[in-house]
């Protein structure tokens, strides 16, 4: 069911990952993405997997919950696998029929690129799983403060991002309710081929858009009734403060990048 999709949700907790400053989490996420794309050696990618699993354990986020966030991106992962299997040429041919050639190198490239994409998505989802939308907004706004000098509406942009993240679970829940209502009236979403299922989804689009616009209008009215005028003159109820654990986390991130670089230099098995 769509309600089981955890994409964009926040899971409250009191772990060391939850208590990190949101600005630290943003920087660590950037470091993680950089290190993941730098990891060309197999042992370096295994190191990144260990780092990701360790972060999941420290944040007390179950692996099942983390992987459920991949459901909306299933077709992208499948497309990545197919492209690498059929279009990466190698010397060890496993199957050949006319122009269709499948090699061992293509299968290995498909597996490793798909695994990198999965680790990338799960690592980015960990940021939203352990950080509330308000903290994400405050942290991103604080990091983008220098852009205000060129009159970029930083507060408005970060507020839009926060609202978008907040409404992803709401829209998923609304879609699930619409599907249940359609099924109660005899609609069939589970049988038939791909084209039939795509046609069955079309009746969901209009009520979902109507619900989304209604919620957006209600939110706009609520913000106007509370005299919301953007970031001008606004203060923070909770000011962001860095703690020693934030500096240790940044040092750990820098150590991971250094380890990936060293392993990439000394390990000849690169993929």
C-alpha cells in the first residue's frame, strides 16, 4: 500500500543522529555523496556500505523502513540495471544473440551502479528520517544566508522546501484513501497489463489534484490569517547551536573521504 511508503517522512527520536545540528547533517550528506561517487574500488564501496549501515543503526531506523523509501524509484533502478546490462561492453561474453550481447562486465557494472544508487537514495532519505522539516528549513536557511546579499529570497525558498517535504506523506495518504474509495466502487488496480494499470490510475489524478489545491489554499489562508509576511523581522524560537558531537561527526566524515581516496589509490580492482 502507498501508506507504507516512507519517502519524505520524519521519525522522531533521541538518538545521536537525531541530536546532530541540521547544518552538520547537510554537510555530512554532501560529504557522503561526494565520497560515494569517488569510491571506484570495491573495498571503498564496501566501506561506504558499512558507514551507511552504521548510521542506520545509530539512528535506530530499521532497514525495512529505509528500503521502503525506494519504492517510488523502483523503475529508475530497474532502468539503470537494464541499461548497464545491455549497453556496457565487456570481454567475457555470457550471452549473444544478434545485436543483444550480455557480458560479465556489464552485469557487474549493473550491480555496482544500482547498489551505488540505492546507497545514495537511502543516505539522502536518512537526512529526512532523522530531521524535522522545521529543523531542515532553519538549517538550510542559515547555510544560505550569504545569498541574501544578492536579494535571493532564501527564507521563502526554504519554506517552500519544508512545506513540500511535509506534504509528501499527506499526499501519499490521500492517494491511498482515493484508491480505497475507487476499489469500493469496483475499480481494479491490481490486475491486467502495464497499459491497463496505467489507464486505471488516470481517474486518481483529478481528485488528487483537487485535494492538493484545496489543502494549498487552506494553508495559504491559515498563513495569511496569522499575518505571515515572509522572513522579514522574524526571530527563531530555537536557535541552532553546534555541540562537540557535531565536530566529531564532521571529523568522521573527513576521515571517510580520506579513506576512500587512499583505498582508491592502492586497490587495483576498480569498477
